[in-house]
């Protein structure tokens, strides 16, 4: 509205031949414009049009200037947003770098002080709670120190020293456990049960870090290679809590057990303090904090979690899950000689990825499944998907066992092999690059589509109402069995071979190129389009639409 009034005022001044005063208030400007108009009297129509044109040009120029100013403001705002985002990112990186403290360079006193502060932060204590908690915690730490036998850290080559050291370590475990039990009631006066649980879990992680830092200081002159001693010890790492994922890194052998109550770790006595458990977004990640290792052995038993839905294992890591994975969706990843044994039973989607000599064993039940096996990986698991399932096997990988799905897609390539019984309402299968399929295929409702090329081969029993097959580039399809098939459309390219001598097909549409071969059985209409260098043999009481020397009835 203000802009309209300013425009009208400018127009009135132009009509009277006067210059508008420098004023941004419409009311004042309008009053002066009225005075100027009354003084000027009537204005001719030509002057009126000329004044109107000048006023329009003025307004257009002002509009362009406003648009240009708005555009510049927008660019400045966008630039400012980018600078703010960059500054926030740099600040976060600086905070992360500051938090990655080199424990090996801190004194034990500094480490213990930092540990106390970390525990207070972890528990989320109020000022009042902290005042009441700190004296109890100080007494608790003193009781733990008194309970520990220093001989547990002694080392020696003779059998007696090693035996006494092991006895001392076992005594320490029992003594510290007793102190923790004794202080549960004392902590309960200040903390909730959940806070007490978090206190003990956090203490276990901090204690491991402190021991590792002390060991680092005592062995800085040693080689950076961590070699297992062969003397196995066991530690209790406390409750696992509710977790959604578990990851096994190099040489970890992890068992997820419904019978376990706490995390139990068994490893070489000179390795166990280098083992790390990271909790990352609900996932438990086990790893060794060393640049290189040699001849180490790590076994971990983890209590089962009903929320577990993701497992990964790599670099010779192993996970054996003794409970079904029943999350809303489940993902399992195995690589680099790792192995996973687990049963997947989810109402949602299941994803299985096995590569680089990894191995999976178990079973899969889901709504929709995606299975990818590659690079010499292997999977042996019955699969049942209520809706769709896609199996991709490549690079000399292997899959074996039965698959059932409403809509099934199977792709096998690059020397891979599948041995399976496939049952589906609709099937699409592609085999190429010297890959192989052997087994049984049953398609209950819709059409089966088979494509084999580049030296690939399909060798199995087939049953279904309709078949569409394509064989090319020295591929081979050999269909066994005498199932009744309503119709089949088959394309056989140069150098390829299609053989279904017993399959009871009513109507065939067969195209065979030069140097290709086809052998079929037909009871109805047999339509053949064969090149001169092709060879077709057939059986059954069919009507052949095309007759030539290279199309012959089987004797």
C-alpha cells in the first residue's frame, strides 16, 4: 500500500511540473502533492500522458533496483549459511580432536581423575547427587585397590611364576566382584538401579583403557607387533544391555547366547587388555587396538538381545548367533574370510551380503529378501520370502539350498554356481559368463523366464505352465522331467544348445540360429524358424509348421 501511495504522489508532482521532495512518508508527501496540484490548476491530456510515462519509468527503475537488492541479499544469506555450516563442521572436528587424548602420555593420577569426571557425566548426576556420590565412590575405589593382589601382574618364564600369576588374577576377579556386590546397596542410596548398572559398565571400559595405557608406557621400547602368548585368561566385561548390532573384527570368535548374563572375553594374557568394545549407535563393535597382530586368539560370549538385527564379520572374524534374528528388518554382512552362522526370521526385509571368501550358514525367513554372494563367498541357507526375493551370485561364489518366493529373481555370473530347488509364482533367471545352475525349478502360476549366455549353463528339472527361454553365445539349457507345459517360446542363438526332450509342451515357438541345436517334445503346434546351419530334433504328436532337412523327428 505504501508503494502505491508513493507512486500516486510522484505522479501528481510530475503532472504539476514540480520535483517531489525527499520524503518517505506517504501522508506528508500526499499533502504536498495536493497543494502543488491545486496551485497548478488543470493539466492538458498530453502533459498527463507524458507525466504518466515518466512515472512508470521511475517505478520500473525502482522495481529493478529492489529486485537486484533482494537478489544480492539472498546471495549474501546463502554465503553466510555456508560459512556458518563450515564453521560448525570445523568446530566439531576440533572438539573431536581434543577428545581423542593420547592416554599413553597421561599419568595414572590424571587418568583416574578423568575417569571420575567421565563417570559423573555418564551418570548425569545433579549437584546434590554428586556431593553424596563422591564420598561413596572414593571409598569404593579404595576398597577395590585393597582387594587387588599386585602379584597378578608379575611375569616370568618359569612355570611356577606363571601359575602364581594366574591364581592371583583369578583371586582379583573374585575379590573385585565381591566389592562391587557389597557397594550395590551403598550406591542405591544415591543412584537408581539403571545408574548403578551404567556405573559398573563404564568403570569396566575405563579400567581397561587405564591398564592399556600403563602397559603402553612399560612397553614403548618393544616392537609394535602384538603376538599372542598362548596363555589364556578370561575377563567379565559386565552387562551387554540392549543392542541392535554386533560386529566382529579380525580374529574375534563371538557367540551370541541366550544363556549368557554378561559379556565374557577369553584371550591371551598379553592381548586381553588391548581388546576394545565400542558402543556405536546401539551396535557392539569388538576390535584389537594394535597395528599388527600374530597368533592371537579371542573368544567372546555375549548375552542375546531381542533387538539384535544387524551382524557383520570380517578379516577372519566369526559370529555364531544362537537365537533367531527377529528385528523389523535384518542385515548380515560377511567379508574377508569372515563367517556368520545365524537364522533370520523377520516380518520385514532381509539383506545378506557375503564376499571375499566369507561364509554364511543358517536360514532366512522374511517378507522381501536380497541376497548377494560374490568373490568366492559362499552361503548355505534355505530361504523363504513371502513376497519377493533377489539372489545375485557372482565371481566364483556359491549358493546352495532351497528358495521359495512369490516373485523370484536369480542372477548367476562370472563362474559362480547355484545348486538349489527354486519354487515361485514367477521366476526370472539369468546365467552368463560360465556360471552354472543345477537343481529343480517349479513355477506355480505365472511365466518362467530363463536367459543363459556366454558359456553359462542351466541343468535341472523344470515344471510350470509357461516358459520363455533364451540361449546365446555357447550357453546351454538342459531341462529334465516330463511336466506338462502349456506353451514355450525359445530362442537359441549361434553356438548355443537347448535340450528338453521329455518336457511335455503343448505349443512351441522355436527360433534356432546357425550352428545352434534344439531338441524338444511337442503335442500341439510346433512353430520352427531355423537357420540353414541349425539343427532341430523333436518328438511327440505335434503339427510341424515348417519342414526342412535340418528339422527332423527324433527316432
